[in-house]
């Protein structure tokens, strides 16, 4: 399982060549389109999407994934109609109340990343309670990105380092990728090996911009409510067939990994 020490931003070839990714990140796209295709209101798409979240968490745990990061609510999602945002928040709060105990019982640790300050107090309290209850679990870590943006994450880390420089605790020349990495979200977890995006779009939409530097990308045409355990396994199988080079040539990777 993931330890509590910051992971280096530099990729380690030997630790990234397994057939099963240690860390999978998912952009869960397509709830609204799924609802429209079914002739249903958008809120039904989000409800169906929440059921898919539970199914994928179970399958990821079954497959031995160490960490699963889910893009639940981006900083750009506030631009959506207020009624939809209110429903998303209500559904999120309900999911917290109804699912945390179940996940805790299965040894799952829950983490949240993003700027929580924009959320209502009861939702913020629910996040703290979920993290506190599950903090000692080590079967799998589920990271939920809420009011999160990759640019926000990097800017937040840069602000921390600027404050250190201003306080005289750090010199400007000490700022580097290695010194910034511990101040980013999920610094205690390995970076995602695999990013999955559902819904057919092929972009990362300001998600984990720093952490995805060397991730493999997998785009599924399935809308999120239709992305089941078999679809998740298909993404893992595709990942297992890839050679991760991290800037090296294929021959170098083969030589370093001892493949024949």
C-alpha cells in the first residue's frame, strides 16, 4: 500500500513496469449525456454515475490497485446551472453519509483533494469525518477530487514555496521540481500510472496536470454510467500491454528491465 512519505516527481523505471497499475485516476464524464439518451433528467445521470463509482471502487480493490483517484467536481464545474450544482452537492453529501461506513468496513482509506472552502460547512465536516474514520485503513486509498484544478494545485504549491522564500526559510535557487513535489496534492502517493477518461473526449481538462506527467492515457467512448467492471478491466489490460519508456528508448527499457 501507499506509504506516508513524499514520492519523487522523477519516474522510477523499475517501479513502473508492473502489469497492474499502482494508481489509477479517472475523469468520470458523461452523466448528463447518458440521462439525455435515456430521456431522463440530468440528476438521474448523476445518480447512475454514483452507482458506477461504487462498482469501480469494488473492482479496483479486487484488482489490487493501491490508489484510485476520481475527478468528482472540478473548479470549472461551478459554471454549471445552479440547480445542477445544488443537486451534485446534495448527492455527494448523501453518498458520504451512506457509503463511508461501507468503504471503511472494506479497509478503504478516503482522501479529498481540492479547495474545500467553497463548500457548505456540513459538506466540509463530512469530508473531515470520512478522512478521520478511514485514515488508518490500508487496503486501498480512494482520492476524491472536489473543487479541484491542476493549475490551482500547482499555484497553491508555488504559493507555499514563495512564503518560505519570503520568510527566509528557502532560497529561490532551491526551487525545483523535486522541492515543489511535496507541496502538491497526493504527495504521499505514487503518481497515477494510468488515467482513464470516459465519455469519448480526449483531453485531461485541468486534472492532475503535474501528477500525470508520465501517466498512460486511456480514453473510453462509454459514458460514465455505462463504464462497468468489464470496461475497467479492459483499460487495465490495455495498460498491461504498453511499454513505459519515460524518455528512454525501447531498447533501453528492455535492457534495464531484464526482458529478453
